[in-house]
C-alpha cells in the first residue's frame, strides 16, 4: 500500500499554516502532538482499514489462569496457560495434555509419571511432528495434585501441594483470546472469531464473544478439545514516534490518512489562534478527504464478508 513520509506531512502542514519556512521549535513539538491526535482519530474511524486488518489468523486459546503462588517463582507460575501438545517421556503420563504459559513459556502444567497434575518451572522440551511434547528436563515442580483419585482435567483438582510454604494455588478456567499472544501482533480491536479458518471455500462456525480488559472471551466453544480459534481483528494503534528532525523524517505515513491529517491539524492551529470560522471550514475540507477513503471501504465491505452484512429484498449492506 502507498505511503508518504512524515517529513512531507510536516512540510505540507507548515505550508498550510503559512509560516513561509519552518516553525519554531516549540510549535514543531505542538504540531507533532496534533498530528498523532489526528492520526488516531482517522485510525478509529473504521474497524476494517485494509492496512490494519488481519483476517482469520490462528490464535491459541488461553484455557487456564493460575494465581496464588508467592515467592521467587510467583511470576512464572501466576499466568495464563494454553494447550501445547500431548506428553511424551519417562517423567510424564504419555498421551496426556500439556499446557504452557503465555508469558513464561517454560512453565508447564502436565501429568507426571504418577498420573498427578503438576506445575513445573524451567522445563526444557521439544515439540515433535506428531504434536507431542518431548521432555528433556522435567523442570522444578512447584505444585502437585494431592487428590487421592487423580483427575482428568486441571480444573477438577481440589488440592494442590506446594513445593514449599503454604501457597494455595487457584485455577480459573477460561476460553480467552488475549490481546497479546505469543509470536503474534498485538490485537487492537476484535472483529470476528471463527472455529476454523474463515473466508475460504467452505463456511466456518462463528463464535459469539464478549470483550473485557484481558481480551475476547469465547462463548459456547465447540468442544473441550478446541485449543485454537481464528481471529479477524484490527491491529493495535501505534502513534508516530518522531521527536526531532521533523522536516526530514522518513517515517512512513499511510497515504489514505495523509491529506486528512494535514488539513485537520491546520484546523487545530486555526482554533489555537481563535480563528473559529476558518477552522470550521478547514475541518470540513479534512472530513471530505477522510470521507472519500471511508467510502472506498464501504464499497469493498458490501462485496465481502470481513464485516458482518445483511440482505433485504432491496439492498445488501455491511454492519
């Protein structure tokens, strides 16, 4: 997709302001803040800007969140966990599920050779082609299932014995897609979530979900054996990080936002100078540029299924 440079944007905006040259240092800093403000405003206008849209990306579902550990290992233990594979090795019960941490990936939940669930830190392992977790080092066990009858699932464990101290481990079950996933770009806004890869030749079950501070909570998941989902989302907003040499910066500016930012920032400067009528007129010019870009999205969206759409006997529109 086409881009322009931040330096070009700065020069155009300065020309609109009518300085006849470069702005003073303080004004340059003020202008940079105005640019980021208007950049985010344009970014927020649509959930499906093509530049920031990611379609049907496979994401691991966070199935558990552990808490209650204290001491030096608390950070490694108290985190979310996703399905990693099935166990293989003498220290494990082969074929049983293994879960690893989202933030500290060498902390694992697995069944030991006595069929008891354990939470261990510092585990070294490899994933083979069969999806099995081959244990090289079983790590340091921090918690062990103490129930007399061993459970098939982590959430069914009633009593955990800590390696030391009197920590009480708490296990929260969830079906969560976090905003930040291991090896993936951060998610800004969730659009749609499917069971399988969507928008191909065959249809795919679409999940209902609600969003909270942690991410998207999937409702009515297909089965307990479902460990991934395919997420269509908008990338996280990242403001321009230019703090000096504004006029010569080569930082890329999305071309679809270029004219809107320039004219809307000029409008902001007019407001600072209390030239309200001129500011309103310039704001309208900026909005016209943005409306043209949004219209392109509407035309495309009415012919695809990235956004939800509905049909009546007279029209079909995205919603």
